[in-house]
């Protein structure tokens, strides 16, 4: 079968590989349909291996990428009963095949030291025509959820989890730093949770325009031209700042802007992954009596709820998709296009049916 595999930084190849093995009793095989190119995939391509396993010499193991995807079940193991051949499914890519532990037993696969991720550290992934998965990784999708939507459940789950970590409630004012796919999905998730005043900060004017097109009433801020905190204080009740700030970039200046912009006793949630240390003004953290929380991925039980949010239209995730490409063209028209500094693309899906 055809697959896109990572071999080293700047070395992706579309090549023929063996089809998945027959599923074990607790496994399934699916025909992959659509897969999203994630920021994590881009980081592997540009700087990896990061999550991709290494061999004894330190070189990357050839890895099929892609962890944002869905497809159709083609084979099921004897102990899999919640899906059958022919079911359309969305993939929750976290697995702990070496057995349970404290966090796995509580549904927090994301926090397990045994974690393996389809498309990054598991034997297969979404950027191939088929993949082998643990049965608990696949969720049957509602009839009104499209195949494209099924590939967007994973990034939407990241956004919904971050909003939950922030405790966003009805009527809140919310800042999101970063108008990338996760940032815009986080804005949509905050609105679905009841936030009524939304702000987004990004130095890329094209992405701010896309954000405005998706959420017309969002206040867009270019931090190169305006002070984020000043804009938000001027627009919020009592000029105190926003209730919640969610950092979706992994950028030091963006995190500092969140701490500045949030009101006293507000909440800052870090969703984007920082490459190193990120200094902030800890006097302000204490003086303003604010909470700072991390948000790593999502919990395993979120898939049905996130699918309902997308299917109902409360989170119109497909609005963040700006382009669809084929597997053969995915390197140039997908990965390279997303790494273009001009930033004209937002979320790109790969159509594995073409």
C-alpha cells in the first residue's frame, strides 16, 4: 500500500509499504479516508525526530505520519464488539499497549509514560491507505458527521480540553494567542462553552483575516502593531482584562501577553508546546492572583462528545480547512505550503481516496 513516511528531518517519502498485519483479538484495521497535517507533523518534518522513535544508532525509525484521521473499518479482532466491518470511524490515536498504569486506568492516556501515538510512535498512522489500531482507538461516527469531519475530531478535542482546563463559562471574555488551526478551534470551543467576548492575537495578518471570516465578531489583534493587554483592557468591563487567556502557539511573547492581558484572579492555560523555558513576570502572577495551567492533548473519553459538538454545528471545525491535497502531492502542496512564512494556509487535509 502507499504511505508517506518520515525518515529524517526534511526527508519525507511517499512509498509502497506492506499492508497491516491481521488484527489481534483487541485490534482493528481501517481503510484511512482523510488525515490532517498537524503542527506536530510539521515539527517532525522540519526538526525531527522528536516523537518519532530512534534506533540504537540514534537515527529515526521509518515512521508513517498522521494522527488526525478517520476511515472505514475493514477487519476486526475477535474481542472487538463496539464497531463492525463497514463502520465509519474517527481515530483517537493514543495507546498504551504495554498495559495499564495509574493514569491509563483513569482514562488519562495522555499522561501515561507508556504512551504510544498512531502516526508518531506506533507501527502505523493516518498518512497511509490503511492502518492497524487498538480497538479502543476507533469510535463510530454519527451519520451526520462527514469523513472530513472525522479527521478533525482530534485537533478539536485538543481545543475542547484546553477550554475545559480553563473553566470557560457562559458570558466569559476569552483571549486566544495564535490564529493557527488549534487557536481558531479553541476560539470556536470557547464560544460553544458560552464565551461571549472573543479576542485573538497573531502577527500574521492573513490568519487574522481568516479568523474574522470564521468568527465575524472576534476582535483581532496584531501584536506587532498593538499592545495585546491594552486592547483587551480597553474593551472589557471595568478595564480589568479578560477572564481567560489560552496560549496556542508555544511562544514566549504570546505567553507573556496572556499573563498581562488576563484580569486579576483570571486563568491562563498553556496549550502550545514550548521548545524551551519561557520566562514570565512571576510578580504579576502573584500580585494578580491568577492561575496558570497546562493542557496536554485530551482524555480518552472525549471522542463521542467532541463528535457531537462538530456534528451539531456548535463547533464548525471544517471552517479551519483551507486546502485538500492527495497523498502524492502532500509533501510539496501540504507540508511545504504550511511551512511557508507567508502563512496563507491554515489546516490542510490529505484525501487518501484519491
